[in-house]
C-alpha cells in the first residue's frame, strides 16, 4: 500500500513537472516569436486621446498563449515597428527608429517584456472576452489569433522617455 | 551583366512565391438584414384577407422593418417570359423608397443618418460596443451603413385559395379514372392555400453608394434642390436571389359533435383562413433562410463550458435550432476554408433584443456530435426540417408480433412545446409468420381455426420522445419514449390453406375479418443513440410493451382456451394484459 502511494506520488510529480516544462516551452516559443517580430499589427480604429486601437495577430500552437502574447506583441510593435494606415485610419511610426534599441537596452526591455512585466500597464484587450470568428485561424500546425487591443501610447512614451530609452519629442530644441 | 539581372529576376520570383498571399476569405460577420414585404394583386376577397393579415403581422424579429407604401404587383395577363422582367422592374422601382426609408428622407427631400445610426447601434454586438468605447470615431454608425446592403424584398404571390370542398372535388376528379375508385370522405372544412415567395436583394455596394451620395444626397445643412428633384427618377439595382413555393391547410371537422370540440372552439371559415397566415410568414422566412447566406445567423463560440454564443432573441433564435461549428483553416495559397468540427443546437435563448452594452448574456447550446470545440470557432446557422426517419430491426423474443422490420418517422416539436429535444413520431414494425399454431381461440359467439396459421403481424404506435444529452461533445444521447397504438395479426392462411373471403351485407366479397386480430399496446422505451454525423445516428432502444384488449376485426373479444401453442408470438396472452420486452436497433436519418 505504501509502495503504491509512493509510486503514485512520483508519477504525479513527474506529470506536473512535465506539464510545467511544456507550458514553459510554449511560452518561451511565443516570446521568441515576439523577439523575432513574428506577429502582425494592423490599424483598427482611431483610439481615444492618447491611445492606439490595433489588432495584433500572434502565432502559437495553443490559442490561449497567442491571446496572452497579443498584449506583449502590441506594445512591442508600437515601440519598434509601427503600423500602416488604412482607409480613414492613419498609420503610426514606431516610437523608436533605432532597430537595435531592444538589444542595446536589453537590461531595460528584458524585465519590461517579462511575464507580468511593466508592458501590461500600457495595454488592454478591447473585446467582450470573446475571440471574433474571423480572428481564429489555423495555419498549418499552429494558430494565428487576432486580438484587438488599446495601447496607451502617451503613457508608454512618457515612461520610455523618463527611463532614457527614447528621446523626448521636444529634445531637439 | 546578364547574370546579375537573372539573379535579381530569380529573387523577385522567389519573393513573390513566398510572400504571404491574402486569398479567399470566409465571411464571418453577420449583419442584421432588413425586409420589405410586397404582394401580387389579390384576385379575390380571400386573397385580400390573407394579404391584409400578413401586413398586420409586421416583419419577423430577426429583420429590421423596411415596410414601404407601395402598390401591388399586377401580374395579370403576363406571359411566362414577360413575368420575370416585369417583376424586376416593379421591384427596382421600389428601391428608392427603401433607401428613402433608410436615410429618413423628409418632406423637403433631405436625408439624415438617424435611422442608419439607430439600426447600427441595435445591430452592434458586445465586441462592437467595447471597441467603439475605446475608439474616437462612431463605429456603430459605420455598422449601420453596412446594413443597407443587406436589404431584402419578399414578393408574395398567392397562387390559389381552395375550400376543402374544392380540394375534395379535385381529389375525386383525379381518382375517378381508377377502377377501385371510392369517393373521398368529406370530413373537414377549411382552406388550402398555395403560395410563392420571390426574394430580391438591394445592391448597395461601394459603387452604388457612391452614386447615391454624389447624385442624390441632400441634407438640412446642405440642401440641394437639383438633387432633390432628380430623386423622382432614381432607381437602384435589385438582385433576384431565390424563390420558394409552399402549400398550407387550415381545417377542422365539419361535424359539430366531433370530440375535438370538447377542448377547442369551432372556428368560422374566416378564422380558419386567417390561421394560415402566421405559418405562411414563418415557413417563408425559414425556407428562404436556409437558402440565402445573408439570412443565416453567424457568431463565434463565446465559451465552451458550457457551450455558449452571444446571439439570441434579436436573431429570432429558437429552441433546437441547428448550428454547424467550423474551424477556419488557411491553406498554402492563403485561401481560408471552413472545416466543420461539430454540430450544436440551441438549448437556452438569451433575451438580447436591446442595444448591446458589452455585457450581454449569451445563449446556451448543446453540442450534438463532432470534435472538441474551442472559443473563437465560427458558428453558422444550418437549419433542418426537424424530421427524422429511422430504419432497423426490432427483436421481441416474448412476443414476436411486436418485432420485425422497423420504420419510424418523427417530428421535432421543441418550438411549440418549449421543451428541448421533444418529438412526436410514428413507429411501425412488420413481421411474418408461417404455419403456426395459435392454440384454441374463440370469440364469444364462435370458434376460430387456430392451426397452420400464416400471415403477417404489425405494431403501429404514436409516441412522444425526448432527446437528452449529458456529455459536452454530445456523441451519445438518451431518448426515452412512450407511445400507444395497435398491434395485430393479419392471417392469410389457416390449416395451410388460404382463408376464404366472405360476402358482406352489401354483397361485396371482402376479407374475413374474424382472422384480423388486433390489440391495444403501450410501448415504453429508453433509446441510447450515437451521433455519427449531423445526418446519421445509430440508436439502440430496449423497452417494454403492455398489450391488452385483443379482438377480431368484427370487434369480438378473443379467448384462448388452449395451453399448447407456438410460443413467443403472444398467443398465450390474447385474453390477458401482457408485458413483453423488446430491443430495437435502427439507423436514424435527420433532415
């Protein structure tokens, strides 16, 4: 009886450990995709004052991971990539024109974009808790999920300026 | 020189080939349609009664109401080749009235966005509202302008209104040419109405909209008298989409002493005629709704435990309405394709018949077969007729009279009953017997030959059943049922020879009714079903049946005197109440 209990506990711990490893690996893959800029960002509407309303398409084998990653990708995209406009909706340039900034300021951006990092302060999901039918696509063996988010660009820009990561708009004067 | 150019060419081609193509997209957005109902000129007072009643009903809730003041279509004297063009011209002339309704044209000929904005706000779902709140522009008004392209016209033609007397006359006239003609029993009174519906759609795409705004737009701030004057000649493209024809009856027994009048009041002929109209409207919307893509509700899976979606009374959802659930897959060419993953039916309907706030409750669904479903999958209405046909075999070892080849037909009544999965049906089993001993059977007045019996048995009952699900995927279901009907033996031979026919009181040679034995029976079953696809399921139905009151075709009770007879055919309990068990296996097809 004791042996059975001991064996059962070992199996349970192994399973839990395996699940954690798989989840961590999935999240790590998603983070790698973000670092490699493997997401798409498009304009959706004109946000209220100081915000951008964008749709972020993220990739993952697990749709739930893609949804979470959307917030991170949105902030990453606003800082480093910008997005094109479409009819009636203006596009926006990236907050920085320095394509190497993420590597140069790695000690800032690593915790900033870490799980539960500061990026979460500047972004919110703008839907009713559901994914629209046309925003969940299966592409080969993974999922491409589109999530509409609102990014508080004013606050984000201020934060990056105060941290000395980017120059202020008035720094040329 | 040539080499670099060639390399550049290769790189360009390679880039073009590997660039992400945006191919064919799946339409996932449901835009609330609007409806205008028009009519052919009525030919008589009865048609006018039907039309006036239909006008009074208004449009079904899933549509915005685009009722206009427009004359009837006069189809009199038109040939078959002339009709379509004349109808199209009639509908095209209505297009400007429909647009005038959308843009709230006032007495001065000016338009405004009041109706468009109001309808856009009503059509918006929770996601639209949340996004609009985060947006600087009025997105909801934009939704309203998209709705204009979903404006439909249903043109009704009442082909024929016949009284039941006229229907009986027609039936007798058709049957008179057959040698065994018997006049039809004229038991009922009422009406039979045959009608057709022609569906058209307003084309308000970007090009047409551009013409409208450029040539005709005038508003209170920028009144343009020239544009107002040109409106009288305005016409916008109307596309013919589909048509559908149906026949409906509304009848009641003629005999005022009929038992049905113990529970229902006898109606006037006018009341019977008016009773047809709501069904005419419902059937037209449902049948055309199955054929026209814009009228099929679309929504995404909101949650999976339980399965729910943000759709409800606003979309005229009804109990057990069928939805197919799809995953959208993107192929190598960048084309999107729908791949069906499951089937679900409406279980509980949310009242969303109001402007969305971002916190609307969803309706609940029951998955009925398929694979695991996920949030964000596309749900699309795919209505069926509510009819199921089963074919199989019943085994009733204790009373083989109740076994044999089995056919059943049932019809879902969840809508009128407001109970999910409820259906009424007709079940029929047929078996054959050869050279059996039925014992020593008599009636109160005579003995009957009971040996060397051959013929067939039957069991026919009406039943009520309820389909119940207890798992998320709904591959397995339970379907208990209870029914009542007649079972019987129709002997064709006794003592190994054909049973002689007899002469009845009218001098006709007929079957000997003493050898048609029937009983009353009540089957109770619990079906276990497996959904193989939206169309097919396999069902295994163990159950019991109670049988009693066996009698001949001359209504004389049967008495069994013997103790020796062929077992398992129910001969032992001809004069008793008996209980026997059975198991039925059948393949069920849903339509």
